[in-house]
C-alpha cells in the first residue's frame, strides 16, 4: 500500500512536476502517515508475511529493497552473536 497525504509540500511538488522529490518526501514522511509501496513490502517481510524474494520481486526499486533487507538481516545476525557471546 502506498499512502500520500495532501500537504503543502506535496501539492507544490505535484504542481511543479517534481516526481523524484515527491518520492523522497513520501519516504521521509512516515511520521505524518505517508509511506511508499516498498516500505509496505519491507514491513510485510519483517512481519514474516511474505518472503524476501516476493518483496524484492514486487518492489518498485528492487535493488534498494534488497540492500535494506540484507542490512537488516546482517544487524539481526550481529545481535544474535552478541547475545551468544554475553551468555558465555
């Protein structure tokens, strides 16, 4: 799901036809309730509702999403190692 709210900045970007900045504005405005489709796919993956392959297949920007997923996977792996080290 993609959510775009009609803020003054969004209206101005649409009026000027600046679509790339519009995408960046949506991505950085999650606090206001906006979200990109790829952000929704990432959340579904994190909630274990879809696989990494499915998320990347349907992503608008598959390379970016793949990097985000790999980064998160690496962080989770690192945390598991730290927990194991602490328990020894």
